[in-house]
C-alpha cells in the first residue's frame, strides 16, 4: 500500500509575479492570508489558498 503513494503535488498551480504582487499589496493593506484567499475568491480575481500565501511569506523571509 505504501508503495502506491504519490509524493508531492502533481497538480500544483504556478502563480505569476502579477499574482504575488496582488497578494503582497493586500498583505501591505493589513489583510490576513485567510482574508486575502476569501476576498480574491469572492471577487474571482485569483484562486489561492491561505497556505500558499503563508508559504510565500515564509519563503520570502529566507
């Protein structure tokens, strides 16, 4: 059973620099990653989860 597991996400979405500029602008506007994910989903401007935003923040700090 363990041999049939797939490691890593094979359906990962690549976000463009424009996408991250939008997210970073909203972060600078004091929105949380959860609020950004919800807002961009409602406005249909970007489909992104808060975990991706947190990962970007963590990666950017290194």
